[in-house]
C-alpha cells in the first residue's frame, strides 16, 4: 500500500471519514469529498519522507472547515504521541501549516487544505 492509502485507511478506521467520501490523487465532481494528494517528498536514510496535501471540498464552508479540522486533529494535533502506528508501520506526521481556506472552485465548493510531512520506516 502507498502512504496515502495507509493514511486514508487510518482515517476510515478511526471514523473520521467514510470510504465513499475519501479519494486519492484526484478530485471528482462530488459535492462533498476529501482528497489526499501525494505532493512531493524525499528519500531519507531510514525510510521515506513524502509530503501529502489534504483537501476538503464542500458546498458548505462550515462543514468544510469542521471536516478539515477533524482530519488535522486525528493526524497531527496530539503532541504527546510521538508516532502513530499506521498499517503496522511507525509513522511520524508533522504539519507544515494549520488548515486554511484555499478557494471556492467553479462548482461553488469551498476548499480547505493543509500539508503534512510523513516519515515512515520502509
């Protein structure tokens, strides 16, 4: 599995998202959706270090903001936990910034995003 697939499954398993609403690397025309984009990264001696952008699309700006904050809190907000076990791999997730409003797209969906850096052992 790819790291984006692992994170997607982690969010589904922890009841943050449903399988239907969470996509990988492509946004469709759904009114409500979450997309995990592999957005670069670099190899490191002890594993891989990709950057992932999480985007929430919604026709309701409050719903979009609440959903992105729930995802953020599930992945990075707890400073007491040094790593998460995702798909049986030790995974360190750090936020590159807080969630923010990006734009309103041509389908009138509000898009909120944040980026994370993920380090995992191979």
